[in-house]
C-alpha cells in the first residue's frame, strides 16, 4: 500500500536574493547579517564570492556555505532560515512550489 505525505506547515523566514539585495546588506534581517559575519569555512555562512568581479556583468555576488557544501547564490534565489536555524538555499521555482507568504 502506498502512503501519502504532506509537508509540515512550519513558518520560516526567507530573503529573495535579487541583485539589489545581494549588494546591499542594509535590507538584510539580523540572522542573515550574522551569517555574513562568519568565516566562509563555517556552515551557515554567506560571503562575497571569490569569483565575483564588480566590473563584470554577473549572475551572482555571494556564495553560501550550507550543510551539504558551498554554492553560488544566484540572483533571485532564496535564502531560508529553517526552523532549526540552519540556512537553506532554494531556487525561485523550488521555493515558490513549497512556500506561500504568510500575511
């Protein structure tokens, strides 16, 4: 017999990392600013990519170090603060299929 499952409805905090947001930490929530203060080798850190060149057109400026490795944070990706406090990186399509804004 095949069982069906539904994702638990747990509110999370998230930031869509547009180009403007990536380049201006003024709009970041405190938990994301705290992640930017961590060393790039620490899990749950976010940092300027060593490959980023502000003189060239790029698709990202930041990298993120999460539990399963380091990834480029592409423009319009989402950084999610999970209920356990860890950071999760999701592409726009995945994020919008999982989450609905709480109003």
